[in-house]
C-alpha cells in the first residue's frame, strides 16, 4: 500500500492533479499588509507565487475589526500554500467551507483578500485587465455618485453645485440635524444624541429645496443608514417620492427586511440595500421578489470577486442593478475590483465615489482615476493596482482606544441606536 498524503498535501494537491508534472506556478506565500495613509484602517492581502515577480493584491478591509481579519488571513495561509493560483473557484469553495461555520465578516474579508489577489494574478498571467476576463467591457467608465453634506440646507445646495461643476450628475445628499449626531453630515462638536423623528421631518425639506434649486439636472440619492424605525422609513420613502430619487439607501436594517414589502406596496421610491449583508444568499428573496432596485455590497464582506460576479449575474435576471459599496474604508485595491465588475456587468447601476489622497495614491500606484464624474481603469493587467510596501509601513494604524470600533449612537434616553 502506498503512503497516505499528509495534511498539507491533501490541501495543496486536489485529486485531479497528478503528483508529478504539476503546473509551474504555485502559491508561495500569503501576506496581510496593514496601512492607513488616510487614517482609515486598511487591510490588503499579497499573494506571492513561485514565479519571480508575479503576485496579486486583494482587499480584506473590515476597518472596525482589522486585526481579527489579519489573524484569519494567517489561519487560511497554510491551506493555500502550494496551490495553483488559477484554480480560483476551488480555492474559494475550499476556504469558505474550511472552518465549517461560514459567511461571517471576519472570515469573508480574509477570504476576499486571497480571492481578489488570485483574480489579479490571473489577469497578469493572461496579460489582460481583469474586466476582459469577466466578459469584456459593457461601458468605457463607471459613473460615480459624489457625497454632498452640510450643516444646513444652503450648505448642501452649495456642495451639490460644486460637484455639478466638476462633471458629476449623481450626488448623495445628507444634512445635519441640529444638535444631533447625524450620519453622513457634519455634526456639532460633542453631539451624541439621535432623534429619528426630527431627521425624518428635515430630510423631505432638504430634497424639496434641492429640486427647486436644480430641477432635473442632477440625480439625487440619500442614505438612511438604517437609523430609523421601519414605519418611519416607510413614511420617509413616501414623503420623498416627489423628489424622484435615484435611490434611497438602507431604509431598514437587515433585522427588519419584512418591511420592504410594505414599502414596495406603498411607494415607488427606488431602494438600494445590502451593504451590511455578509452572505450573498441574504439577497435572494429581496431580488426574487423585486423588493430592491440596487444591490449594495461591500465586496470584501461577502468574500470577494468570486461571489460578487455571481450575485451581479443573478440580479440581472430580475432587473436589479449594482451599486457596490465604495467609501474610504474600501482600499484602492477594492475600488479597482469594484470598477472591473462595473465595466463588465450589463446591469451596472452606479458606483460610490471616494477621492483618495495623494498619500494613498503613492502607497497604491495605479489607483483608478476620476475624471468628469466617472471612474476610469488604467488598462494594466489584473486589477491594475500595486503597493509600495515600504511607504505603506510609514502609515501605521492610528491609536484608538476602541480599536477601530464604531462608537455607540444613543437616543435621548440613552438607548443604543443602529449606526
């Protein structure tokens, strides 16, 4: 009888591969890299291969729990060393099932870092930008939505006007509620209280003023950020109907999804939802029942490009468009992954913008460029983004007693509210 393979061989040599004559390129190392060039905790995974100079980068940024993701990446590392980096689907499935319990944000972000890096390697091996391997272009660039905020309605209007002057035609608008810790808008120093009712009274006035000022020259968006009781979300969606929003984001929390049926029955305001989901299966009933119009995903939170491309294809059959999550706590590598999917998906809807600083662009050469309110690829093979590791090391995580956690938002009686 022949000797049984050891544990490492069982992981690194799938049953369809012979023990000899194996492909020349193999995964040699997996390295999590932590950096914060803008003060935001980013985690990027570098997958090295046995081919000199051939490596891939992936985004694993879960900025509220970055060190937990680093530990998870290191736990997955022994399971991929020696594997063929082009076997992306098998590696993804193997890693996703390796801990038995699955689809949590820590594991998925670690998995995403490896998955995106493998797609990056595949593009480099093929000598093609990743979007070509995903089926080719459906458009030349991805339309972006900018963020306009203000302490009051006139300040929001002024900010929208500035974005329009730069060529943008999609703008998310958020206004501060006086004396409160408002999401997405400048709050007064020391403000810690949140009153959903005051917010729901103010927001319709904001959009009434915006339409009066700009007419139909701009597509308007707004993010509730799940901060109101579901019945108030329904009232708000109905009140905003005259503003003809491009979409209303996260009107309800994942715990209150049944209310989407009531919202859909009573208003035609388009709904974008899902950045808090970590399991692509959570979207299935919402898409099948056409309860949402835009699928919002933090790519690394669902495990990377491999599940995201399947989700986008599923949404296409139901008329649901993509709107990948793209704030500053998605690394430039993650924004590049968003962009390549944007270019290749026929049901692309809109892409969230983040304007990276010069420091971030120096750490991540090849960060996609913004021109005329659109995000443009650089046409390099793979994701097209590299990393200057020496420079990245000069931007360590900032000191924070909360370790990156979201500080609590409270109601007037001290109750912890959704963030």
